[in-house]
């Protein structure tokens, strides 16, 4: 498949970027700021978190270049407040090329764990009727097939992501795609280890 020239090239995340994305609260902030500009207080209210905690996470995202502060505005009771906006940069990152010493989990595993936790929280907040589609599957793939499937999935999502700005007047939908290797002999019906 030919690459779409309008699609920016993906690049591996730096260790600092991967760490900034490896927390569920920061991932939820990014998603919210991808929908609309919000202040620290507004984010704290939506997330049910203390404003100081949210500000800590906002500063991490600003330092990594994923969020930018906007001009100060007048809010409730004429108070000065600063909204924030997602830069969209995190979308065009892939997993870091190098594994880094990060304890029992690699940066990629930390990112996946954070993303799953953020998804769970978002689904809990959205309610039981929020899911509009789902697919759970097992596929047997060669390394070449796996790379091709991953590239095809990203190509479809990239096309939709590029045109998202023109659809801001429509309802927002979140999604999550995770490919993971299944370990042989792990799971129901597997023989017990010796």
C-alpha cells in the first residue's frame, strides 16, 4: 500500500514522551483536550480529581509537547483562567525503539497498562450503553503478517484522524486497538506447569 502524503510519518517516542503517556490520568486529559479546550479546574471537575493533581499531570504533558497552554481568559466571576489544548502530537508516535530499564514493565507495557486503565475509567463514566461496537479475536500471524495488520489498522485510523477537525460538530467516539502476543500454554485448558 502506498503511504498517504498527507499523513505525517510516525516516529518512535522518546523515553520522556513514553513516560508522559504512561499514566491513565494523562491519557484521559489528552482525550478530553482533543475534544475541547479546558482549564485545569474544568479538567479536575470532569475527572473527579484534585486540581493540584491535575495540574501536575498537565505540566508533564506540556513539558512533553502534547498539550499547550492558551491565552488567559476571564471565566466564572471574572476570574482569570488558562485553558489548555492538545497539540495532537501524541497520535503520530510509535513505541520507543529501545527498551529502557523501568522495573518489571517496559515503557510499552506501561503505556498499554495506562491506556487500558484510562479506557476502563472512560467506560465507567460513560455508562453501560456507551459501547457501539467491539471485536475480540485471536489470529495466527507470521511476523510479516503482524506488521502488515498493524500498518493497515494504523492507516485506517490515520485517515479518520486527519479529517477529524472537519467533524467537530458530530458526537465524539473513543476507541482502543491493542495487539498482543498470546503466550503458549497460558490460559484455560492449558496443561499445568510442572
